């Protein structure tokens, strides 16, 4: 097949260049005012960065709840009206080799009581009660420390108290703090440590890939400039935000990850384009203007799509989810701002020195226009043989996506907390002494007048092992609390059936809660909101592509192909984490499900990253289609100019994400594998094979703008000059 003649003649290189557009003018301004730009960014980073050291201690450790749910209402009522005996209270499990009534054991319990009472975040400390919190054999007792603070402060209390309490152990007596607050304390610590360890491992690999991708040590350092600026600013901003609303510590972890990933993506795209423009024009200022009007426009669109994708997560009424999404969005805003101002200023000043400290073996081959000969040749091959490569790629994606049909999700069990941690030790001691369902004790709050009838109904439920006597509120609220021990372990699906039956059968104004029920309510909320979040992400992503590319069909192709890689990643997650394939190799015990937050949160993250690559590829194709009117030139040039960028950026992300698969903790392992597989599939099969093939099959139709749509679209072009 011969190459079609361009419908629009390409402009002569010697012709006067067109004035730069909005982003081009911004780039020229930044280049000619480097000192001003540097001072502004130094002031911003120093001002916000001054708060950054507080980030690990200031940010919140709780927030994993469904706001407005029955269980959250029960916790709030219990804290106000029942001396802090809420799900966020601390439980200190005392196990002894003799009766807990022994004077030596009682002395240890007294020391623990004094330690707890000395903390202002603890309200009343309830001594172990025979028949309720002392085991039948008399060798295990539970000391209850009521919550006098919100859930985040109770997690901090657990951080501070669990080790001093454990230090009281000795002489045949063991103390272990447990309960929801201690579990979140242990969970956050273990996962934060695992993520930091994985990130340290990933840095050498990341730097090696950057040097290979950029070809010089100077250019390879530019993503670090964006990452440091974005991270320092977003970390400080998160600390300030935490004064307005509790912000999860996980927000910083994810912000760090996205700042690095997007800093690399954006720097790669702009540096490659800048080098090509500089080779053509010789003028750094003119090269910056062209770079910003083309690649800069794509970066701005990419950042906007990432922000839109993550903003949909804010619809989930769970503080942890909202603050994590907000943390990533802050990092994206700062990295994007640095990319559009600080990076062009530095590029303009560096000029040809961008290639300083080049490594001959690492310097990528390039044609005079900045395209990669290898990826150009690959684009030509895909154009000539679309079905030879497109069909196998599609079959692999469909095969990996098929298992997603049987994917199950649930909130994590206690097994995600490392063995030997306080909350897990106490949890297992409570189960051994009081029964399988004791760690998930239900709290039922009802009007005092209904307490006797409600207690009988609870006792008649086949899923309940024991019911404790009703306790009246400590004030005149007229409420009573009944605690019931279920038969099932808190992670057993049977507990959800028990809670559902109780809620449907108990009188009005009776609320069922407890720590385990909070997890169930959060899981239900996630299941309810996931379709809405996914739908909004897809629709807004499609509309943004329509506006940017001015063509509904190519926007639809870009959006739908994003789903294939996402579905393939979740299909692989089901095989690994639910069915346990490869569990021995990866070093974990499968729970039989994927953690409940994965679908909604990981979907938004994967879609954001996939849209990043989609925008890079399709904006480049659009640029060449605007110049030539030839779909073949557009498709081939898109791969030639952006294929290497996509591959290098994906290689860095895959390396970073897969290092999380080495984590001891299960949640980072899940995140690393799901996101790593998604990026691998998206880059290798979707962006570098399937999407170009679909551009080949749809031809000019892909770029057609219906007449009725033109008047409502803004005038956006990616070509320059």
C-alpha cells in the first residue's frame, strides 16, 4: 500500500513562524524570566515545604468509614452517652498462666489502668467484669479504655499506648492492646513502612531507566526537579489541609507515587519535543514556544483528565477515600504547574546543554524531527498488518479480563496486620478465650423501653452466640446499649447476613453497629458507589477527549480501550489475590477476595494513568493529521514521536509498582500488582498496538467532526506554525 498524499501541504521550514499560542506565550515568559520563576517556586516550595516534616505525624490514621451509616451513628452515640464505650475504644487483653484474680496479675492490671487514665484521650477505664470480659477459665481478661476523642485521635492514642502497655508484660502475664483503633495504628504503620521500603528499592531502577530514556544525566534530572517541587508543595499543603478536615496519611503515600510518575511522564514528553524543536530552530526560546504549544498542550489536557478521574472518587462518603483522592490531586496540580512554568524556564536556559553528560550507549536514536526510527517502523508495520498484531493483542486482553466476572471484594481481615503486632495478638487472644466472633462484638443501641424486647430478639437470632445485659446510658438520653457476640469471625460473610437480619427485624430507632459492622457498611457503600464513580470517570474522560481532539469517534476509541487494560488488571487480580495463583511465589496468604477499596480507587488511578498515555499518543496523531490530513501519517507519526516516551514512562511506572509486590503487607502488594499489570497492559498492548490498529481501521472517520458539533466545541489545535 502506498502512502497517501497529504491533503494539506506542509509549511516550508523557512517560512515565518506563526505567533505562539497561550501556552507557548507562557513558556516564552517563563524562559525570559527565569529568575522570577525560580524565586516564585522557591518561595512556594519553601513556604509549604516548611510544613512537610510534620506530614507523617499530623495526618489522620482513621477515616475508613461510611459517613451517615448506622454503624457510624452507633459509634457516635456510644461515645457521647455510654462513657466512650464505642468501636474506637481501646481494649487491653490480659492473658496469664494463672487466674487473673491472682494479686500479681491484678497489680499488672492496675498499672495498665493508671497508664490509660493518664491519657486525656481516654475517658472511663472499665475493669474486667466476670461473665462479660473475663474468660470462663479465668485466665484472660479485657480492660476497656473508653474513647474521649475522635477516631483519628484514638488511632494516635493507640500509637502512643500500645508499646508502653506491652512493656508491662512479664512473669507469665502478657498485655496486648487491640480493637479498631489499634488495628488501624498497626495497619498504617506496617503499610507505610512497606511502601517506603519498596520506594527505596525502586529508586535505582527508576534512575537507570531515566538515563536510558533521556540519554543524558542532565535531562534525566529534570523529572526529579518536578517531583521534588510537587512533593514538597503537596506535603505542606496536606498538613495545612488537615487543619481544616482530617486528611488520611495514605494521601501522602499516593501523592508521592503520582508526583514521581507524572513528573517523569511530563518531563519526558516535553524534553523529547524540545530537543527536536531546538534541532530545527536553533533558538531555545522558539523551541520552548513550539514545545509548549504542542506537547505542553497535551500535558495540560493529561493533567486535567487525571484530576477529573480522581475527583469522581470524592463521591464516596468515606473520609479516607476523599482525602486520598485530594492528596493525589494536589500533587498533580503542583507537578502540572511546575511542568508548565518551571520546566520550560529551565529548558530555555539550558538550550543545547540539555544533552550535557550524554551517555553514548543510552542516547536514543532519533530522526531529525525527534521521532524514533524504530517506533516509526513499528507504526508502518501496524498500518500494513493491522489484524496480524491487533487480533492477538485483543485476545490477550479479553482473556485476562474474563475472570473479572467472578471477582469478589470485602474489607480486609486481621491477617493484613503482621503477626506479632499488638492488635493481631490481642485479636487472636480474644478469639481463643471468648469465641470466634468475639472480636466482632455487635453494639445495638435502642430506646430503654425497648431494651428487654430487643435483647430477646437478638438472642433468638441463629447467628448470635451470646447477649450481654443491656446497659443504660450514663446520662438522661433514654438510650440503652446491648452488646452481642456473633458466632462468625468478623471477616466471615455470615456476619453480614446476621447484621442484615437484625436490622430488618428489630424495632424502629434501634441501631446496629460495632467495629466489624463499620467495615460491612463501608463495603456496602463502596459497592453502591462504584458504578456511579466508574460511569462519571468514563463520561467525563470521553467528553474531555472530544473537546481536545474535536472528534467523537477517536475519543470513544481512546476511552473504550482504557477499559480493556483496566479489566485485564482486575482479572489478573482475581486470579492472584482471590484464587491464590502465585501466592506462594509472592509470599502471601490469599483472603479469598480483593480488598473492598480496590475497584473504585484503583479504577480511578488506572484510568487516570491510561488517559495520560492516551492523550500523549492521540494528541501527537491529531497534530500530524492537522498538518497533513492523512490518517496514515498521523498514526505512524504518533508512534514515532510518542512511542518511546510511552514505553519509557511505562517502564518506570511498572518498575515502581512491581516493587510494591515485594512488600510484606498485603494492601501495598495488591496495589503494586494491580497497577503494575494495568500499566504494562495499557502501554504494551493498548497504546503501542491496539490503539494504532484502530486508527488504521477507522481511517479518516476517526478524525471526523460532525457539523452539528463544531459550533459547540472550542477551537483547539495541536499543530504549531
